[in-house]
């Protein structure tokens, strides 16, 4: 399966531009990742590493939602879930 970007005229207005195509900002929290997990997700979904990074940063399409779900399933976490205890 390959990721395909939809030209501007076929996608709703208000997305962000990337190479004359709109990438929809889904408004989700970023998922923390490393290079190895990005390569693994790109290989398993048959898309580019750039598309995986966009998905993990909360931008993309239906494929991005599937990538995010798989990333959480393999152990990656969303940014902001860490609990911090301040000791005085």
C-alpha cells in the first residue's frame, strides 16, 4: 500500500501546504519516536519515512490514523503523557 497525496482541488480547505499538496492537520498530540521505529512503520505500511513522521506529528489522512494506532501498539507514547514529580 502506498500513500498518495490528494491535489488541492479535491481536499477540503484549511490544510497545510507541502509540495503543492495539502496535508490535513488532525490536531492530535505528537507521538514520540526514534529512527528505527519510523523505518519499521514505513516498511510495514509501504510508504515513505516522511509520511510516517507526518502521521506521528498529527498530520495526514486515514493512513496516518492507522500508522498512529500501530505506533501506539508497538509501544510508542504520545507527548505529554509523562507524569513529573517536582521535589523541593
